């Protein structure tokens, strides 16, 4: 039975498998990627291209970029009075991939590896697992997206003859998230040395900047505020995405759309303007600069100790923007590679990992790291005695090689303490209230004097 790799993306998703030892994407309606869009029409649920086609006619029923709300990052959606949590909508996308792949290949899709941003926290990962279960899938593993891409970049793309370890930076800029990982590659071993990212930065944000540019133009030229019109918003955001894509291959774009809205007199309002690549780059440059800063941070935290980056591998559709390559080339003394289509590099790597877990003869060794520190709430010197303690005591530090175990000694806070409630948090802040709560459990203790070790 085949195993499968799935890239559950913010903008597009992809499913792949191993064919004759080579990872290949499975065509969905003739294309290797499927839009991550769900439309809840009155008669049925549409996913992918059909959902995208219905977006302008029923925008209030269309959901896109659901990945950004996974793990409680935003409120549930509400359509026709139904509350739809993000994992339920993500399950529709996964189910559509499963069914389309089964139709295309004639094989059952069950055992899968699903990729997630390296900087996803535990709640976001658990939400993704839940989506897989709802879709009827057996999730073998959640795999970090940059790590997944590293499994195929040196196989399908450029390789180099090396007699020692190679340091590779995977720069993954997708539709909704940004990840960067620094890996040491030697033979069949890939060890992640450091990772960084931003789960709220991606191509959607570039689209939003263009959307605002278009809306401001209509307000200034025609005195019409289209931001309250749900159909106009959907139309302008689609134009923004098309303009962004177009400016990756041309130096200027003519943006034109008729009947975007109506003015106070009821007359139709059309959008007509020109935009250059340079103007677009000026809009997004601050956001891209932040990805370079995060890339530098990952490189520094990797503690290369005399080693240097040998190459940078581009992953994610937003890396097609020419400014990305030029900023990376300026910031790092390393070759920038984009031999693999950035839209499905992650899914290809996921299918490699799935095959490995299934015992297929694919030689790879993965060593990953913790993207966030894990620790517990403790009573610290800065805490007020009569208030809840808020000091975060990290136990497993970020960029610790996984799997890993750590132990740390703590002390009782009261005389003859009989129990201890342990609250687990994830993050880098010194205060628990600024980190993300993962869970809690209670431990029974034998009564001991105050300040006894537990």
C-alpha cells in the first residue's frame, strides 16, 4: 500500500507519493496543486478550483487562508448559522486531496505525512492532527516544512560533490507563513541546527497591501469606500493576487476591472490603474526585510563555528518574487537555488518521509529541533506572593535536537505540600502570560518541609 505526503498550505495544497523511487505530485484536476479554498454553497461543499470559481458570486460563503486560524489563532467561522472550527474546514481540504488522489491513482489514501510550518506551536500542530483524523487519514507524522523540502532539494535539484558536511539554509515563504531552517547535510543525514519563523507572514500579506492600494485609489478617484462591500473586497483581493503574480515576471501591470462597485448615484465604478514592480517592491520590502532578519537569526543560532552556508534553497510560492532572491543574495554569501518548483517541494519531501516511515528503501536520516522552548509556571523572585505566579522556567530550550528529554529540579512552595499542579507553556518570554499554554497535570507529593526538592 502506498504512503502519501501532503502539504496542507495556506494558499495551495498538494499531495504526492513515491513512484519508481521518485517523489511525484499527484495531479488534482490536471494540476499538481489545489487551491486551499472551501465554499459552503447551499446545495453542497465545494473545495479547490470549484470553490475558487464560486468565490466572487458567494464570497460570504467562501473560506480561504484557514491555516492561519489553526490552533485557536482566530475565531471559528460562521456560515448559515453554523460554527465551523478551522480544523473542520482544513479537514475538507484534506478530504478533497484524499478523494482526488484515489480517483487519479486507484489506490487508497490512508497513511500520510502532513507538513506544518516549523514555527507552528503545539496547539496548531494538534489542530492539524485533528483535521487529518476528521478527513479519515492516519497521520504517521507531522513534518516541518523546511525539513521536508530538504529531503528532495539535493535529489531533484542541483547537488555538489562534498567530502564534508554541507550547511544549507531552507527559506520557505508561502501564502500565509514564513519559516527558515539551517541544516547540516552530510551523506544521508540531515540535522536541523536552528529554525525561526513567523506564522503570520506570507503572500497573503502582500496581497493585502495591494488590496489596500486599490481600495485607496477608488476612494481617492471616485469617492467610493469599497471596504464594506464583501463582493468588492473579494474581487479586489483576487486582482491583488493576480497582480502580485504578474509582477514576478513583468516590470509593470495594468490593473483593470469593470463594475467593482457603484457610487452614491448608482453609477458603476471601474478600477483602472498601472503598477510597476518597483512600486510593489516598495510596499513589501519591510515585510521581506523581516524574513532576512529571521534568516540571520537562524544562521547565528546554528552556531556554525567556522562553517559557512553553502547554498540557500527557496521553498514556497512567494519566493518567485524577484526581490526575495536579490535580498537573500545581498544578505548571505551563498548560492540561491530554486530548481524545484517551490509550490510542491514540501509535498515531495513529505512523501519521502512517509516512505521512510513505511520501511521503503529510501536512505535518509532526519534530525529535527524544537521550534519553541517548553517549560512550566513557577514562583519566581519577581512574583507577588498573593497573586498567581507568572515566572516561566524553560526546561527544553528552542533548537534542542529532537527527540529529547530534560529534567530540572524544583522545590515545594509551602510546608507539607501534598500536591503540585504543573502548567506547561511554550514560548521564549520570561512571563507565562506572554507564552502559549499547552496543558496541565497534577502530581501527588509526599509531605516534606518547605523548599524540599520534587
